[in-house]
């Protein structure tokens, strides 16, 4: 069957439309493929830099190679990777690096923006790995040290007076050690422990903890009323232990044998001003006849004299020699005799 001329014309037109569509699709495919292909000259002589949104680093010094993915010519990649981008000054600090900063740093190192293709995020949030030594941990270390290295044997208790800040160590994988020591606090009832923080052999900082100290000491307390002039002894005074803010005086001793200067009520804590030494009795009175005695190995010389002053044993008084009437200075002996001063 032979098609009519109208049918042939329609078929011919359909073929032209199909061919046109195929040619258009082919052109679009070629354009798309070309768009997806990198600029050969730019790839061969430039860099492709991919920027992640967030990066965590170990060290505080930042370089482009540590925060971004760099592709391109090997020597150029190595050069770009060493470009410094700054430093994290404080552990735990976040640092933001944007595209203009990266292009600027590249340009400063001889790599212009025309050689660089950036992709990924518009800016990078850089964080540093770190480990934190809490304030409570530092106080515990200082307290353990004070337990073994007390400023004085009589220190019995202590409490934290000033706590330190926590210590942040850059780098989560660093092995940290501590070196405590006592330092002079300048106050008798305080102790300061310094905790040195070391990473390996390098000292990276320190913290100080100040403690208020309590000392074990003694005090004398009256057990009953004591009249003025009475002798203090175990029968009317007891020695008690107590906690004190200050160490016990080095010359402290029991007050037994002293005399109460005034009436002391029961349960009174004795103070030095309340007591005094017992007074010796008067051995020689003024105008009393005395024996002047000089005793040496192998001989004894005696003479009669008259005291011109009252005196107690051990005191020096003036004595008139009865024979020569000379006035001499003599020391009173316990038996009432006197011995001239050489």
C-alpha cells in the first residue's frame, strides 16, 4: 500500500523533530559534562581546598594542613599545608577560620586566589583537645601531701581556706604528673601547698592551695576556787588538751608550784598574768646580827657582822663588820650566814 503524499509529509516532519530533540539533548549533555570537568590548567598548577565545618586538634598552633583537606600538585600541597593560621591562646577556646582568612594567608605565601578552589563550609570551627584537672582534685592532692609533710608535729587539723581554679591541660593524651611542695604563707596558722603540673619533664603550670591550721596544745584549768596566794598544784589545777589556732609556745610548762596572784574561780583557764613565782621567806632582817663566813678548801674564816638590809636567800645585802666597822656586800646563804663578795 502506497502512503498518500500527506502522510509522507507528516512523517518527514516527525523525523526532523526527533532529530532536533536528540541534537539538543546531546548538546546539553556535552555542556554538563564539560561543566563537571575541572579546569585542566587550574588543577595541574593550583590547589583544591576542602573546608570541614568543625575540626578538633591536639596542638595549639594551627596550620592549613591540620584544619583542611588539600589536593593538587604534591609540592604545592606540602607548601600550603605548612601555612600558619594562628594559635589557640587559651585551652578550651574555640577558634573560627573563614574563607577570606585562608585565601589571604595563601596569597601571603605566594599562592594567589586564582590558583585556589575552595569547597565545603564557609568557615571552620577549630577546637583543641584538652583534659581538665578539677579544683577538688588539686585540693585533694594538696591535702594528702600535708598529711605526710606537716609544717609542725603539733598540727592536728586543717581546712581549705582558698581553693584554686581548675587546671586545663592542652592535649587529651598527655601524661600529667604533679609535684607538691610547701611554700611560706607568711602566717603562723596557715600552710600553702603549691602543686606543680608537669607534662613529661616540662612544667606547664602550678596551682596553690592555702589551708587554715589547727594545733594540738595544752591549757591549765582550775578544778576548784583558788584563793589569792595559794600554791597551784595537781590538787586544784588540771592540764587539758585543746585545739588551738596557733602552736603551743616552746617554753610552755605546767604551772605547778606557782602562786595565784588573785582569787581564781573554778573552771578558769590560767593565763601567765594570773600566776607568779612563790616568794622566798626573808632570811635576814635589818639590824640582825649575822655570821660573816668565808669557806675555802682547807679552811673556814668567820666574823661577826650586822645586816643593814632585809634579805632572802641568794640576795645581796650590805653588812657591817663588827670588828673593823667596814661595810661590805655579802650574799645571804640559806642558813642565814653571809658570804662577802670578792
